[in-house]
């Protein structure tokens, strides 16, 4: 170490520049640390996967008063016509457990759910602003907007707005952000981390530091790692989000003896447009609870109404990947067309429209027409129409006697015009990553902390398995980013005292 030349010296290095990373940078800065943030992308593409989200964030709250603490500028009249309901810590924790088949790390899950509301208040204190998600998470019934699915707020300006606000706040607190700069190696010795080797605009340099926060995302954009860990067919899925999330952060930590954790064989996999190019916004097609999905054989293959889409969308893409030709079609009629989300509109949408179901099948072309028509006939005849349709709740309007049931929101498909949307699987982020403890310290293969190494965001494994509740990823990034930054700053002080 004494013979090495260093181009920079700082207290804390944060690798990545999305939500988790910038929360770490802000937290470390407010705890007195000098911070350098490394962003692999050019500035105009900054923010990793966060930039590609809607900014929807899941957190625990008890009532309207809690919401008022997060959006204090909201008009009283708007509160009067809005029913936010409640979403307690217990509900949030139960959702994590149920959706991961009780595989989620109970310590991390407890921290995520228990610290979510306080972390929201912390974000607001740091000039992050939120608004209600009226367009995607609420329906207006009898003059009142009623939210469903446990998620009610999004950041102003969506994911891109969240990234911009976090970067401004980090810069205000004195953090330095190096763009087009990637970490390539963690420098360590028997005492722990002491530096990072970087490529800054193609030039190899070194940073002297004894605290590093890894927040560089998973490996969803790395075809080789996807195929290696997720398996067959994952090389052909559409890639959503940032093209820069290619797994080097995880690999650098594994190279120095970090312990892996979590679900390395599945990922956040959504239903989206069959032909939209990789890394483009607008991929998702998530109104399937109000229609049906059929494969090339003309058959339904999944319960579209098993739960709110927040609780199923991250796994249904994987099921579509297993269908013939790795694709499916979402079918809607005129009754539910007004309920379709905004991503169903516009020019970058693969759809056909027809006045009859026979014509719709012909326009789709590659579907088994006879099976398709019989499937819809059987589906229509199976619906218990005595139960009223209600999009705000799991209404229990279901089918009877089908091999593949529809548990909620079952409406007959019988009103022209009919629409079919071609969909396939898209990968958003990976679930496997590094093992951390309650202080966000990365653990070694000897089940001890690696001194000076912390992690947050998608680089962490152990929270999500097979499925995931919408908005929990951003919240996890914020919660553990805040924790990682604070403890990285404290590690600097402790190390200085020891020296």
C-alpha cells in the first residue's frame, strides 16, 4: 500500500449512482464524510434502474396523517376526495413473507418494513418530493379516489425526477460525482478495504479510502451472467432498465471473499411488449388482471386475477417465457378498455383490434384459432356474474370449473371492439447478490464482516425470492442506502481513531 500511487483520497466511495447509491452518498455526507460517487454511465444516462422506474415506492403508514407528513403541500380538498387507506408494517412484512414463500431474510425484511416510514421522512427532509399515484394505483368511485395494492405515492418526475433530486442533494452536501467512471477492483488487505481501482474515462486510476458502499445494481443487463445463473432462455428475454447494470460490483466483492445470498436462479420478470427494443421505456403491459392472457395454442395458462398486479407482475413474465414461442397475447374487450394503463396507448405498442373475435384471431395470425375461440367461450360461460366487478378490491368475481381459474375481476369478453396485445418476458433486475447484516456490512465466506465494505440496492441478495411486491425495491434501496452510508462514515471515524 505504501508503494502504491493514488489519484484521489476520500472517506467514502460509493459505487453506483441510482437511488440506493445516492441515498448512501447523502447519508455518509450528512454524517461528516467526504464522498466520491462513481457512475459508469455518461451523465445523461445516470441513475441505473431507478431512472427507468415510475418512482413508485412502497412504505408502511397508518392513516391519512402519516401521508400528510410525506406530502405536506397537498391541498385539503385533494385529501377530502382521496382514500389512502392504510398499509401497516405488519402488512408490508407479511406481503414480503408470502410473496417470497417465506424465504426472505427476516432480519433484512424487518428493517425494510420497520424503517420504511422514517426513511420516507428522511427523504423529504433531503428535498425529495412525492405525489399520489392517481393514474396507476387508484380508481375513482362515487367521487372518491380509492387506492389499492399497498402503494400510494411516487416521486415527482418519476424515476428520472428522483435521480435528479438525489444528485442535487448529494452535490449540495459536498459529494463529488465522477461520470463515465467504473470501479474495476476493490483494494483490500488484512485490515479490510483500503481503496478502489477505477477506469475514469478509459484511464486507470486509484482512490484511497477505507469505506466503500457497493450500490451498482445486479446483473440483468449481462447476457452471460443471466444465462449462467438464471438458465436456459434468459439470454433471449427483453432487457429493461439500465444497460449498465452488468454485475461487476457483485463480482468484485465475490473476488475478495464476499458471501453470496438470495435467489440467483430467478429475477424480477415482467410482462411487456413483444417487439419493443431493449432498454426502452414503455415496455410493460400490466393491465392483464382485467382481461385474459392466451398463448400460441389459444389457451389460458395463468390466473390473471390471482392478486393485484403489484403482487404478480414481477413473476408472470417468467411464466410467459415458458410458453410456445416465448410469447402470449393479452385480450380485452370494450368494457374494460377504459381501465387500461397509459402504456397501452401510443405508437410503440404491438396490438391488433377487431370487431369480432374471429377477426381478432385472424389478425393475430400465429394463434390456434379454434382453440382460442373455444377458450373464450368456455371462459365467458364460467364467470359468476352475480358478484359485482370492483377494480379497487379483490372482488371475488371469478370463474367456475376451469382448469386455469381466474380468481378476481373476471369479466366476459363479448363487447366489440376487441383488442389483443402481443407480450413477452422482460427482465428488470436480478434477485441474487451479496449477503449483508443489519448494518449493511458485506459478509465474508467466513460469516464475518469485510471491514469497510457495505452494500445496498439490487447488489444485495436475500430480500426477494421468485416474486416481489411492487415499489419494495426502491424502498429497500433507500432504507439500506441510508444505513450503509451512515455506517460507512462511522467506520472512517473509528478507523481514524484506531490509527
